[in-house]
C-alpha cells in the first residue's frame, strides 16, 4: 500500500511550457484534490474531484486543468507555465469527502523560470 | 478565506504538554474542526478532528469549548519530532461541496 504518490519530485520549467503533475493513490479513495503551497503560506485548493469523471474548481484554479478518468489517478496540467506558478504542489485523497481523513502526497516542487 | 485564527508560533519544552489554541468564532453548527500538521516540507498529516465533543486519539487530544468558538489541540508529551506547523481548519460548507481551507498555522518548536 503506497498511499498517495506524486511524480516528479522536482521540476524546472521555462515560461510558456506545459507539463502534467502526476498523482496516484491505491486506497480506492473517491475524493482527490490538488493544493499549492507558496513559501511561508498555507495550502490553497486548486481543483478537486469527488469521483471518477467529476471535477470542480477550488480557490485558485486559473492556469490549471484536471481530469479524473480513473479512481486512482488525478493529474494536474499546467497549460502555459508562468513564474507565479512556482510553488510546491500537494495531492491529497480521502474516502468520500472532507469529513474523512485526507492523505497527502510528498509534494512536487515546481520552479518556473 | 480561512475561518480560523492561530498564533504564528509557539515554543514547548520536550516532555511537556503542548497546548495549541485556535479561534473559529464563525464556524457553523454542523462544521467540523480539523487539525493537521506539516513537518518540514512534507505533505500535511492528519491529527484529529471534532464537532462539539472533546476527542482523543493516539496522537493528541482536542478540546472544543461549549460555544464552539475556539478549540485547543493538546500534545500530551511533546517530543522533538513534534516540531512542525500545525493547522487548525474549520470545514467550509458554504459552497457546492464542503472543503478544507488551510490558513498559515502555528509553528511549534519543541526544544530540549
């Protein structure tokens, strides 16, 4: 049981490039979400999903796309990277909703030059 | 916006109880209070949550005031490994789906 895994651990992009951050969980959780954490700040919700085929926007969705084709995977796509997207990105999952314990991945450190 | 207020930092001697306060005066009657912590730059880790009764698990105790406007997380015997940022989070049921909103938390430093 690996829990929540995220790849890559580190990534450097140039402005305008696109990429996908991968998130996978093997706990059969319905809820998955993406957060970003800027230096000295708390986590801010980007997008979340309540189940396969269902996604919704969080607090800071602009510049990011998500899809949920399987229960296990919830990739986050940066469409055209900007320096303001330099951050640490965390993926989380939970059984059915926020009232259930959320399990967080180890994070992806993204730098956009 | 985060619905909680926490002190930015606290110190605690190893072996002593760490009492971390949180104000959540605008919380609604059916919204839970959650505590997570983040050690160094790792992903946040769930600690405990509660609605109106006090809760205890193997990690900590959560004391919620009767009016539910504040709560205290208690680590009964803090160790150096408890040094972390502790987030008090009030569930937000005002949107289409409930969600957790993280604030900036309390940085707890446990010292020898």
